[in-house]
């Protein structure tokens, strides 16, 4: 998967310009598949800390050339909190631990764990994250 980000500390997506701390600052608020399943868009909203000027900022994680999406979750409300981001081989369903940045060989799926709420597993040709403004 070609990406414009690296995974930092198993909780953040880091581009050259920005760091999106999914565990401490953002919640997943929307998932949409388009293009007959070849595109997956995930929208994260900055929810912590609530008193900062960029509270409500949105980040779009766009997957293109999607080969596989596995979503097993039961949201406790209107959003999902990310507990960990990492990689796993497709046949490996032990999500108790994830392969971290630098340990993967590029063939693995990208995994987002949502604690007790479940997980999302994605395999795509491209993935890109960018800030897209505030709500």
C-alpha cells in the first residue's frame, strides 16, 4: 500500500506536515464506500481537547484501489475511538497485537482497533490522509 503517512506510536498517522493522533485527539465519525467498492473514505473529527481552536477539525483518510474491507464493530454512540493502528497478515486474526511501522513487509492489511467496539481491516493500493477543515 502506497501511503502519504507513517504510523507513529501505534496511535497516530504522521505526514510530512501534520500529525493526526487518532487515540488522543480524534474519533472516527464516518465511513463511506464509493466507486463500486474501489474507494473507501474515513472521516475523523478532532474531539479532544474540546477547548482548543482546532476542535471539530476533520481529517479525511482516503483509500483508493480497495481490495478488501473488513468491518466488525458495534459503535457505542455516534463515533468510534481508535485504540491502536497497525498491520496484520490477512490470515492472522489475532488482533490482540498488531505489527508496527517498520516491521511490515507491505503485504499486510492496515488495521484500526476500536477496543471493545471492534475493528476495521483495509487492503488498498493507496492511502492518503489530509486535514479538510472544521465543522
